[in-house]
C-alpha cells in the first residue's frame, strides 16, 4: 500500500494526486521560510539605511516609516512562516479524513497564493527599481553643500553616502532574490491549485484517499446488528432473499405455559 507523508492510500491514482499536492505544499513551506529570512535581513538593513539617511535626508524616514514599523514585521516575516505550515496540516487532515470541504478551502487558498505571488513579483520589481534609484541619488548627492555645517560635516556626509550606497547594493541583491522566490512560489501555488481541484473532484466522485476505519457502518433498514444472508445450501430453496436481514423468529410459548 503506497504511503504518502505517513498516510496509507491504497489507490495508486489517488496516491499520486496526494503525493504531488503534499509535495507542492512542502515546497511552499521551504520557499516561504527562505522568503521570510530574506525579508528579515532586508528589514534590518532598510532600518539602518533609513536611520543613516535621516541625517542628510529628513524625508527618508517619513517615506519608509511603514517599512520600519512593527506591522511590517508581522506581514513580511511571521505570516509567510505561519500560514503555509497551517495550510499543509489542513490539506493533510483533509486527505486523511477524505473531507472534500477542507480540500476545497485549500484550493481557494492556493488560488489566493497564486494571486499574491503575482503581485509579489510586481512589487519586487518595483522595489528593486526604487532601491536602485535611491542608490543613484546617494551617488549624485553633493556633500560640499554641508561645508561649514556644524551638525553634518562634509566628512560625515561622505561616510553616510558611502554607507547608503553599500546598503542599497545589498538591498538590490535581496530584492532580486525575493522576486525570484516569489516567481517560484507562483509556479508551486499554481500546481497546488490544480492538484487540490483534482483532489476535490475525485472526492466528489465517491473516491477516497485513506480508508477511515472509524467511519460509522451502514446497516440495512436502519437495524444495527441485523444478520445478512450471504449464501445458502445448494439445492435448498431460499427462505430469505439474498442481501436481506433475517427476521426475528416468532415467539412460541412453552407447552407448560399453554396449560
């Protein structure tokens, strides 16, 4: 019997669907962990860059206030780690219990993942363009206008400018890597969407993934414990039709009770 991620699935076709679906979601979990790490590194680098740039560009902190806020930490780091793991266990539970409703929910979530990753690719490209523009501004910034400035000297301005240029170089690489990961997630989410819909259709056609031994048994005529006739003696007439429950024998009083 094929075993898929600890699930015993007797049917080869259903096992193949379940294996591809679970493998796709396992890849999503790994890619989201990678994406979360990149977002974590990018967050702290961007925070340092904004703090340094604030000295000579007061509007920089205001423009990037969201990127350095706590809400960005939740959306960019924790959600990409928690949500895929939760969805993986939902799809495994749905396959184990042959629950078409759970599979349908996962299909919807996979579709949302595909849309989000498509938007993520677009945002990643725009982010790379924005960071490269910030790098160009730092390269072209004229520190000579700070000559005689008591708060920011020319030497301090040059140090800040070089620091921002170095950080923007790293952010550009991280942005490109994040965009590539988003593209990979888009492909895997599309595979998950297709396979989850296939699994849902298979369940609607009365197919099963796992044999649920704990499912309630169906009794004929709603009579638990009825004995079914499965055979008869050769040459003898059938007293009870095949597949029908044997009726309870009529009560016959004892001969002493008739007195």
